[in-house]
C-alpha cells in the first residue's frame, strides 16, 4: 500500500462493555472495521490494504 493511502485511515482505541476495541476507518467512505481481539500492526495494515483495493 502506498504511503498516501495509509494516511486516509484513522485508528482509534475505544472502551466498550466487553473490553477494549480498535476502530479502523476510512476517510473516503463510511467503512469502519471494529476489532475486538488484539491485532498486529502488520494485520492492521493488511486490512487497510484490502479495503484500499475496493475503495478507489
């Protein structure tokens, strides 16, 4: 994934009733991934890259 594509994503940590969650969202569309389990940076980047392919 290109560096400029990486800049369009936001990552937030939030507390919920079930524990902590990570929200990965795209600035170009309303897509948001809600991640309940721990995730590596590489896997987080992979999810963003997969979304980049379908969100042009």
